[in-house]
């Protein structure tokens, strides 16, 4: 039998996210634990809190905790040791996987990366529009505003751009999207490869255009408009592909 809910706990937030279409309690708890591991708050070799402690922390039943941990075990992130507990094996999902033929010096490789991103991120935006919680919606707009401040200050924007796309991946409530972008790293933002230092090298007009496209994406997700969100990402990433194809032709 599920344990009774206690007010004012993390579990209340999880239940709110689930009620808003943010996914099941199992998927949300699993995502929270995964985030602790990926962010390095529990290092490889470290031990997860006990089942009882997690049950209390997230205000969910033991069954939810067991299934959430089972999902981490299936991904090879943790292992259960008889009589000792559950231990972290690897802090980076997909760490042993890489794109061996990606050449950062070739414009064609950047185009190939953008095509792959387009296929993945169109779906991510559609799912985010359907599943995002209010907190995740807020995070997307916070990342958008943070990027805008950097543009105004003339500071490097690639990291903030990447953070915006990660916030959308998180809003899918499917951790695989975040894992994919984490695995790719900032090289999914092509201008990150051209960045050197803290000052921005891209033109202000180009950055304003990107920020406008980001706003369109954020507003579509906020409005739970799945089709508009997909089209906004398609326009954004197809535009980037076109710009690099023009560079390729000129070179």
C-alpha cells in the first residue's frame, strides 16, 4: 500500500508536476536521482540514500523508489550490492559512446551535427509542450533571459545557448533527451567551436535573430502548442543549417 502523503515535502512538488502532465512519479523520481548522479552530487562509488530515506525525502511509496532505482540499474548507472545498498557506477550516461567521425574543423561535420540535432530536438520540443511542468516552463524562460543578458553585455553566449536547449530536454521528462545533449556537449552549438575567451565573436544581428527564434520556441512550449513548438525548432535549426551551407559554398 502506498504511504500517506505528508504536506510540505519534495513529493508535493513531484505530484504537482505529475498532475500537470510532467510524467509518472516513477519517471520523475528517477529523473531527480539521475540528476544527482550526472551533476556529480553522488560520485561513482558513492552510495544512494537508503530506500527508507528516499521514501521520506520524496514522499512516495517504496514501490515508486524501487522502480525508479531499477530504471537507473537498467541504464548501468547504479548497482545493488547485497546487504550494502545501491552504489553509483558511472556519473555520465553514454560516457563510453562518442561520434568517432565528427571533425570540428570541417563545416560539413557541423551541418551533419545540426541535422542530427534537428531530428532529436523537434521531438523534444513537441514533448516538452505536452509534458512540461510550471517549474520547467519557468526554467526555459530563465535560460532565455540569461542568454539575452549576455548578448546585451557582449559576452560569450554558447554555454547559455546550450543551457536553453538542455532546459527544453529536461521539460520532456524523458531523461534520454538530456543524456543525448550531455553526451554531445557544447559542440552541438557550432559557434562554440569558434569561441575563444569571454567575449562574443558572433555578430549582434545574428545573436538577436537566435534569441528571437528561442523566444518563439519558449512561448510555444509555454502555450502547450505541440505543433508550434516543433515548427519553431525546425525553423531555428534549419536556419542554422542554411547559414553553414552558405559558408560551405563560399569556402
